[in-house]
């Protein structure tokens, strides 16, 4: 085999140290790694201190709620909403202190909320507040609210993400060192993380990404430590690092669902390791191999599942009081919360009307013959109809049935009322005196009151969605199309056909018996011919959760009987104005009760909270998290596409202050980002060239160098691929900060490529010796002046660019127009105050 002429090696520049050799293997063996010297520890300490300095510098500024411009916090209902059932749907795409600070306050007050991310990071923020005595009184409702004026310990809370962001620097160094790279290479990769502007911006505010990246790096470090102990299989240390790997994998996933990308990365590495162990040349029996398999299954599958479940158990244990998250959950789930709407609605309601108190139950059974309103749970519009017809021909040339329009209307109106009728008019039911309760699974018809027509759907395309069916009505006198007017009532959260249909508390679907579509609506408005009301159509995907409706009220009495008229002005100390209060159903002798309050009246009756198994609550929340996360598709002015991320085409504006012309703008260190892309291109090119050469019988790269490049740099590159490529498959809106975990992986690749290009040979061995090893020599690389010069140029450029963009990283000092334009290297960086 010809010697390599691609790169000349200089063995005279290496240092030799006696180590041990495995006497069971032929050829090079796993031996003692070269011991970390004092200089390496000094470098690690310096990097750690600098990591904290860069993250904590001026952390108290700005002293107000930092927000993403043009974004509204998702899944947080406005404080002026009278009811979660009538609040407008939340706007998506918030990833700022408004969002996560509010959730920390909710934890401290035990109020249930809903978020698309798992709970761990938010609980960590709340834990900091709890430890310093913060009670969660500030709910981050108003963007720009002053923290100091509201007595919020924001610096302490920001200190948690800042600390974890700072620890990413030494973790990067340790990962490189444990992977067998010398201190210079490890320090270079760590310095790239240290001086990256985007990582500093994202990790010094009340956000989740610092926790995500910290646990991600800890998991990678732990797995490398575990892998290095493969010659000490099943030892205490081996088991310890295996379990730590599994725990930190779960912690990563418990911060954000993108933690699955880390699990995929380590999963591929584990499968590769098991595949090598299965090789008969390794000399393992199948029984021995299965011990390895079961150990990894326990440590990297079972343990992560338990840890992940544990944090949700804590989440449910803390959030026990009804809150803004109720509206996303099933009625059964809501009934497990204190003060939930299901429990409150089981009490009666009263309202002052001209000094007269009207009393009735607010949640009541719906009976055949009742006139009800039907509201869409997600978009909060009423099922509505009016005398106007669909046009004969739509703008795209399709033909309609010219039937009566059925739309979604957001306001109360007499055209929102529908009479509930049985499927068969011959049934012995008196519709004028409602008595028979409608139950789950029954077949019903809905008659539009004002136009005397039955709700109907048929095999005609809807106006805006040709794949869905048109919803219309047909005269009650036309009985020839009865089958097209029949709908099955399916109440959510039950399989019991005895379950009664109730107002407000029963979420349900209406499934068409003939075509099996579900009555559905979406937020897109119809044209002027439908008064820009919301389209209602028949959804062929009847299983979608967006098909859910609820009955808001029953016409006239909201309950199937006339409310009692009671003059109790003299008995309740409330002003005779029109407002709602929840009280118990009062007995007929109410006028004789002593003076009291509504709270005291309520105290006499408390409905017990519902108990449902933890695992059912867990799976319900998981399904909702995934569906709502994938549903975050509304455009945002700072969203970007994955193809642009490595080149940093778009940033994100976090905060501005007009008077001082200060701003915080999420943008990375351009030198580090762009050269990291180049380093990965070099790695791919080298590996392709080496593979082609080896196919022709040449070995252009030394085996030790090639092994390090394939196993170590290849692992880092795989991590980058798994943390980047999957975003191309996601339909939700995406932002530059989603690339940050992949960015750190690219900096690990950067160091490995630097080692290959500028340092001769590799430090070897990198793995721990086994119990059956013999002494042999280890190799430690030495550096040439070109190595130091190259590292100095890279580090100097990274420092210079970091300092140049520091004013928009820290939000201080303010910049004049010339200063802003000088930092606007790309026209797509939409910095503020550029003119």
C-alpha cells in the first residue's frame, strides 16, 4: 500500500508517554488518555469566568419586560375577557419575557396554563422566584412594564438562564477534551461559543433556550464519557455515565420538544455502537451482546421516559387552580382543577334586572325542542345562517348549490339560534314542551329558527375549500332529503351513551350521517357576498380536534324552564346593577334568609373535584402540545426559513427604546457563523475525497487521524444534521433562534476541522483502559507556529466581530444612524433607527 502523500506527518514533534495496552486485541488498543495538565485546567477556569462575564454584563438592563416586536403572547387570554369561552383566540409566535415570565408567575400561584413546550424550564424559572421569596404577583401582562416599579426580582430570574448559558462555554471545552482534542483545539471551539452574539442575547433573558442548550451539551458530554468507558463495561463508572446520559436526554426533552433531535442524535450513535458490538470479530457471545442491549435500553430509554413523566407529574401537582389553560383541555380534565368552569357552572346564576333577581342553573341539560346557540370552540364564532344564498358561480368557476348560506358569526344575533329536533318526527316528543334530554351518540336535526330550514351538507364543494363539503340548509317542508339533514352528536371525553348534552360544559362534534364529514369552521373569511363572515364547511377529517363546538345558551331561559323571579335587593349587599355572580340554587323561601353574601351562600355546597389517572392527563396534554405547536403557522415579521439560518439572513428584533436609540437585535457573530459553514463543507469534502481514494486502494489520511475524523467529527456533524435538517419538514413558523443548538454543534465540528487542517496527528488514545491492558506508548500532539497563528487569527476575528455587534447584543449604548447602518451588513437585517 503506498504511503500517504497528501499530508506529511512529523513524529519528531510528538511526545511519548507510557500507557497500557489491551492484551485481548491485536493492533492498536484502547489506552490511557494523556492526563490533563495544569494549563488545561487554567484554560477551563478562564473560559468559565469569561462565560459568566459576557452573559452577566449589564444583565439588569433593560429593566422592563423584553418582548419580540410585533408579536402577541400566545395562549394568554386578555385580562378584560369575561370568560375563556368568549375570549378571542390567542395569537401565536411569542418567545419573550412576556410569555415565559407569565408562566413562572402562574406556577408560583398554582394557576393552570397551557403552553406548547414541556414544563421543566418554566418550573426552573419559577423555582428561582420561589427561593428568593417572589410570590408571582406580576403577571407580565403589559409589554414594557417596569420591573423595578413593580418590585419584580427580574435580575435573579434572568440569572438562571444566564448561568446556564455561561456554562455552555466550559461544557464545549470539556466535550472537545474528552473527545481527544488538545487544549488549543478545545479552547478554540469554546471561544466560538463564548463570543457568539446570538448565544449571549438568547441566554441572558427570561427564555428557555439556555436550559435547552445546557442539557443538550451535558447529554453529549455524558454520552462521550460513557462511550470512553467501553473497556470497563458494566463497571460502576460505566453505569453512572450511562444513567447520566439518559437523565440529561430527558431533561433536554423536558425543556422543549426539539429535545427529540438530541435523542435521535444519541440514538444513532448507540445503534452504531451496538452494530459494532454485534460483529463476530469482537468475540462477544449473543448473551453478552444482549446484556449490552438491555443496559442501553434501560439507561437510554426507560430512564428518560421515567424522568420525562416525572416533570409532568410535578407540573400537574403544582397547577391545581383553574386558569387560562382550561379552555384547551377536555371537560373531564377541567373538572380536576379547583374553581373550574365545570364546577362553577354546576351552581346557579343570578342577575339583577330592574331590582329583580333572576335565578337559574347556568349549565343545564339540553332537551329536544330547545332553541340553542352553537359556538366553535377554537375560533369563538356562532353557527349562523341567514336568508342570503351562495352565488351560483364562484370566482374560480366552480358551481354552488345556491343554497342558503351557513356561516360563522362572532356576535350575538337571533340568526344564531337552532332548534334541536330528533331524527324521526314521528317520535313521541313534544317539541313545544321540552322534556327529553339529548344524549351522546344520538342522531339529531338542527332547525334554523328564523328561516325554518334544516342544517344540511351534501357532496358539493365548499366556497373556499374544494376538498370540503358545502354546509347549507333546506326548508323544513322539504322531507325528500331527510338523510342529508341527520347529524350524530358526539360529546368529547365520553363513550357513555347515557351522557347528557349540556350547555357550556359539553364539547361536541356534529358528524353527518350520510357523508361522515364533521361540521367545521376556520378563520378565513368569505367574500362580500357573505358579508365577510367565516366559512363553515364539512371537514372530511372528522377526527380533527378543531371540529369541536359547544352550546353557549338556550333561548329565553338558558335552561328549559322559566327562571324564578325573586326580589332580594334587601338581602344581598350588592348594587342593583346588571352583572353576573355564581351562587347556589336558592330555596323557595329565599326572602326569609338573613343578610349574607354570595360567597357565604356558595360555601354551603362544593362539588368535589374529579379524579382522573395521571397517565390520561399526560397523554391529553402531549397531544394538545403537538397539535398546537404544529398549528403555529400565522406569519410573523421576523420569521425565517431554515435554508437561511446558517448564513444568518434574518435576525429578530427583541427590544427598542426610541429616546435613547437603543435596541436588542438577535444576530450572531458573523465570522463564527459563516466560517462554521465553511468548516462543515471542508469536512464533507474531505470525507468524500477520502472515501473515493480508499475505493482505489489509496489511504491519503493516516488511520488514527481518519478514525478521529470519522468517529468524533462525524458524531458532531451528525448532531448538527439532526438539529437542523428536521426543521425543513416542519410546517409551523420558524425563527433564527431555532438554529442555536445546531450552531453549537457546528462549532464542535469547527474545532475538529481545525485540528485536521492545522495540527499534525492526534492525541491518543482517548478512551479509558480496561482491566486487561498492557503498557504501550501514547502520543500527544505538539503545535507548530502556524498552528498558533491560525488560532490567533480565528480568535482575533471572533473577538473583533463580537465587540462590533455588542451594542445591539446588550442594548447599550444607543447608536446613531451611521452606527446602525455600519452594522447592517446584510440588507435583510432590519435593524431599527437606520434612518
